[in-house]
C-alpha cells in the first residue's frame, strides 16, 4: 500500500515556508509551541464567535468570508508579531476589533513583558486557498445541498484563480446514507511526488446532522 504523507510537511523548506519564526532554548521550546497554539486558537475562536452574530448575509459572501488561510507568528525579545492572512477581512477592518483581539490574546497567553502587534494581510487570490474552498463546501453541505453539487461549485470557483490543478475529496455518511464512503473529483494536474511542485493542502472536518464529514483539498499552484 502507498504510504500517505502531508503535502505541506513534505515540502517544508523548499516550496513551503514555516508559519512560526522564533528561537528558544531547548527547555523553553515546548512552552513556545503551546503559546503559538493558544494564539492561533484564540484568533480562530474570536472570528467564529463574531461571524455567528452577523450571519444574515448572502450565501456566497457568508460562506467564504473571514476564513483564515494561515497565521504567521514572529517572536522577538519584547514583541510578538502576529500576521493574519485572511480571504475577505470584512470583520477585522471594523473599528476597535484589532484592539479587542489584542486584549483577548494578552489574557490568553498572560504575556506581561511582551507587546502584541497584530496585522492583517488580505489574500490576493482567495479562491486559490484550500481553506476558503473547504469552508465554502462546508457551508453548502450545512444548507443540505448535494455534496456533488458543492464539490463541482468549489472547483468552478478555482477558475477565478491562476492554478494548474485541483482535487477535492469528501468522506463520511454522504447524503445521510448508513454506510460511509468517499467521493473524489479531480481537475488538471496534481504531481504529489514532485517536491518542487507548489501544492497547497487542507483537511477540514464538517459537522452535519448525519455525523462528521471529512474534506480534503489539494491545489497545484505552480512548479518552481
């Protein structure tokens, strides 16, 4: 049987960059790692909580808005820089939101000596990001749309971006059937074994009334 490996970890150091930049002594490394996890979870929970408050918008804009593609953390001696890469930063552009988020993070990580600096970066091509497509599929499935229709719509959205291949896989109790199965749609090239190929990947759980479905998306951006 073929051995599966995460496409992002496989390309780390070549076409894939690290999302955390800091140095620590070996005895303090685990604390720094836990601190990074707390920061990322706090930001994601804050955005999810505030999205639910204003969820009476159009289907397409609501399904893919405020989806975080990645969070970069850069630590200095007295400052923690947090860069949030987001598809459609409508919520985070509002007045006072960044200050409120900084206060929440200060409480979460208990950093007295370190200053927090949060910046927002909008993703240039949102539909090139697998996290945004996965959130779009999740929104469609929660509205009880057909899973095949949701997968095809997601692949159609990638036409707006400059990519060379995409693969979408959904597994679980599809359509409420008793026996779980997996369905897959692929378009274009997807050279998973080529290290110089820049491939974005995400694995996303969707909680539906029938149970948890798993969505995996691979996007072949370009070859270096």
